[in-house]
C-alpha cells in the first residue's frame, strides 16, 4: 500500500442543528479521486462558520466496534467542541495524526451555543486533511 498525502474530503458544508457522519474509512472515497482508504490519518480539520450567528461545533471519532451508527456522536468519542462566531475560522491539529481504520467514522455536530446564537441557520464548512493508505 502507498501512503498518499491528500485532502481526505472536499469542502463539506453542514447546515442547521444536525449531526452528520462525514467520513467513514473503507466506505467514503477520498477527495481528488484517490480512492477508498483502508487506513486514514487525520492531520488537521479546518472549520469555518459562514452563518449569521455563533454555532457550537463538535467532532467525534466513532470506532468500528462501537454500536453507534455513522452519523451520530456520543460523548465518550468526542474529541473537539468549540463555539464558532460568524465568519470565524478554527483549526484543529493533532500533534500525532488521528489513526482511523476500517469502518471508523468521523462525525461532526452543529448545535446551539450557550450564548450568542441558536444554531438554527448555521452553516459550517469543514476541510479534513491527512494521509491515506490506498
């Protein structure tokens, strides 16, 4: 297998209050026609709030052994939660890549923050970069 540095996903926009599985190893084709990965390494995630109010953004890694279906996140698997103001960009980068193997999934959630918005009408763009074995 060859390790390919790539953008794992094209820009993915999530709107409103929702929880969405955006990447599943062994299922989701990577950006740029690289193919379906057997193992992926998430290096960073860029998030940008294009909405009109603050939105709370969470990210989860659901292991394949978890009973949680892709598209849902559970607190035990959350690794990121932050509030993004309108037109704000945030950047998550791990000191060591997050390793995902067959059927592990990346799920993102948009919800209402404690103050400054309701989450309704939010639109957050995600870019996921890393390496993949194809």
